[in-house]
């Protein structure tokens, strides 16, 4: 059996995956807070861990892998969105959850085996908090329940921060009811206008961190194999998860391997609305960038390296996928190429795996290319529709070829330049050679912009 090696953020080294139970490999990944559209950065962890999920299923068997990704549907951001929009919390969370699943599915991501919603696990959260209070790891104060970080000696082990350093540099809520500024909220009171549940500490709602601990324990038990998410969650979210989970279940390890993907930039800059480079997955899809192209770009950089989304990368990905689909047209999937499997098994080296896919394409191995690419969620039958431009481009190519022939005689290339600019503006790649003119739709092809050019 193939041995998968993964970089463990807890040990800060690459380790062989040794499942607690090879017949039940378990992975938990932090999911979305559902109050708005998912931006392109949100899609990176989904696509990274979907690829790992596919690899685990390939190695251990689909029936022996369980993947959970939660949905946070109780949160102050959701409450604020409901207040400003005049819509109910339920309307917002239902709508945005549907958006999220649709957008992530368009990128070729499989739905996890479990998608627990926080609001369905309130009793489990309350029970875990009660246990932490009883064991001296948490305390009630002014309607809140807080975890006492001093009660857990290993606090900060994941992020390699000492409690003193965290106190000195922390931006934490200063509250008179906290014994330690670093103590974090497990439960907080809710007024009449906010969602709330009855508890031993009064009507209230859970803090953010407790939900993942309670849901993971309910679904997978107190110990499981892999916990994943974006690097921005390493502290404080994952650090807090570890503390409360290990204290709630003494002697258990919670997650064996911790994995975090790095952040995403756009055209070399941090994604920001103020810079005008902030966009959602739906924005890209509506602009005509196919989901398969987005997936390819997201996988073209190793997950532990910062990645840069650029229009150039999207165009190159579209051209590459178009060639691969030409090579695999009519082929049936063969065996996954061992070099591709080796790359993915080496800390999910998707960039290395794509390099191996290029080699298969260069060798004309359509069957191997198809099987290997599909292991990464590429070249699936249901994701190839973007190649159909929906319009016969022959007449447009002939129009440019005729203009070029006329220009060769008159030495006036203004019409050739005009047509080329128009075609490029419509999202076509213009290939001109002695053999003729080829027009290839790019990822943002807009046939409507060709109107009036014939």
C-alpha cells in the first residue's frame, strides 16, 4: 500500500500517515461561516483538502475514509447581516449555504461525508462545556463561560507561542469577568433579538471555537487522524480547539496531524476590497472562468506556499486543459501513473503532480493522463462543458484570414489589427500561421462581443 507523508504543523515535520484505524480514516476540516458568498481565498482549503480526500479514498478505499467539514450557522457576523438586511438568520444561512455548496461543486469538489451545522449540535456543546467547568478548566462569569488557558499546560504548542508572549502581543477582548486576558469564550448570553438556547448559564449561544471540538468528538470520537484548515485558523481557533478538546477528553490526542494551507493573493497583492482585487468564486464563474480552470490554478501551487491568482495563470490553465482534453478525447481511464501518486503522497505535492501530468500528455498517454488527472478532480466528464464555445468560429477565422491576405497586398494592416483586437477583447486566443488562422476560446470567452464583426 502507498504510504502518504504529510507535514504536521504540530511537530513541524513531514510524517507518514499512520491512521488510528486504517479501516476508518477520519479527516475534519473547518468550513465556512455562512453569511456571504465565498471568495476565491475561501476556495483554496476546500480544493486542497478535497484533493487529499480523493487521495485517501484512492489509497484506503472509499468506504474506509470519512471526511467532515462543518458549517458555522450561528455567529455574530450572521447576526449583523440579518440586522442590516432585515432578513431572518435562517433565510441568510440557508441561502448562503446553498451558494457555497454550488460554487464549491462547480470547482469539482466532492461533498464531504459529513457537513454538520453548528445549530444542530448545541446540546453536545453544552455537555462539553459542563464537563470543562466541572473539571476546573472553565468558569462561569456574568452569563459567560470562559476556558481558563492557565489550566492547560500545553496551550500554544501548535503555534509555538508561549502564554507570556501571547499576553504581551495579543489583541483580545478586555473584559472584567476574565481571570486572564487570554481566556476565551465558550458560551455567551443572548438578548431577545439574538439567537439563543437554554443552558445552565442562562439563555445564550456558543462561542466560535467550541463547535468544532463538539462536532468532531460526536462524529469521530475524541481522537482522529487529520485536522485541516487555512493557516489563519492556526491561532487562535485551532489552538483553542486543542486546549478544550484535550481537557474534555484526558488521555486522548484529538487530531494526530494538523495541516494548514497558506494564504492567497491576487496579482501579487493581498486581496482587498479597497484595492479592487477582491472577488468571489461566483464573480469568476460569471465572468466566464470555468470551474475546472479555477481548480487547476488553485492546485498549481503547493498548499503550504502562498499562491498568487493571476489572469495569466488562468489563461495558461485553460490552454493546458484544452490540450489535455484533446489528448484524452475518446480514451478510457487507465491506471493512475505512479509518479503522480508519488507526488500527491509526498505532502500533497499537487504542483509536482501537475508536472507529471504534463509528461503523460507529452507522451500521448491518454489513458494514464485521464486516470491521473481525475484523481486530482480534473478532466471529469461533467466539467468539460466550458470547451464548447457555443458558436462556430470558422467564419470569424476566415474573416481574419481574408483581411490578412488583403493586407499583404495593400500593406494596410489596420483591418487585421482591428479584428485581432476585437477577438482578443471577446476572450479569444488568436493563432496566425502560414497554414491559416485558428481562434481558441479562452476562459473568459464572451460570444456576444463578436456581434457585428462579420
